[in-house]
C-alpha cells in the first residue's frame, strides 16, 4: 500500500465544515481587499486620515446593519438603532469635514514664458532656458 501525502496547495476537503470555513475565509479576504481599495481611493482623492476613517467605519456599520437585519427577532429594533447611529456618524463626519476642511496641496503654477536674451539670442524662453519661438540658428540675421 503506497502512502500519498497531501500538499499545502491541496483543495481536497474532508468535511462540510472545512469547505464552509474555506468559503468564509475567501469571503473575508475579498472584503479586506475591497476595504483597502476603498481606503486607498479616499486617500488618493484628498481625504485626510480622519475623514477616510469615518468613511471606512460607515461602510463597516452598514454591513453590520445588513447582517443584524437578517436576524428575525432582533432585526427590526436593531435596524432602527443602527440606522440612527449611522446617520449621526455621517452628520458628525460631514460637520467635521466642513469645519476643518480637507487639505489639498496643489503644485505651484509654472512660470509663464518671457521674452529675453538667452543662449540662442533674443526670443521667447521658458523657465528651463529652452527657446520656444521659431528661429534658424544658421541664419546670420537671426537676433544674435
């Protein structure tokens, strides 16, 4: 009789409980990926840490309300309590953002091109020293 060992990558589950556990684990990993993507979206669009935290916790609270509402006995009462708390948290978050603002630092605008004498004679130059207007460097009558 030959012995065959299972590898770590094996997906042969022995029981219904193991399959159910693997399904819950995949769902949780997907949720964590989605939450991190939402957090990153808020951060890249200029939200500060507190505003992003309010957004993530609001999503968590909405998901918790969805789970709680599936319970038949406690669903109705907890739905109204949780919904009220979510509305209060959203109002608080909006007031916080309005009072403190979201700080977005924009780069300074580039300097406009200027007419001056430069490396290629008198002409229109940008801030890096490149001449912008057309000229012929081989023309002896070209502004040198």
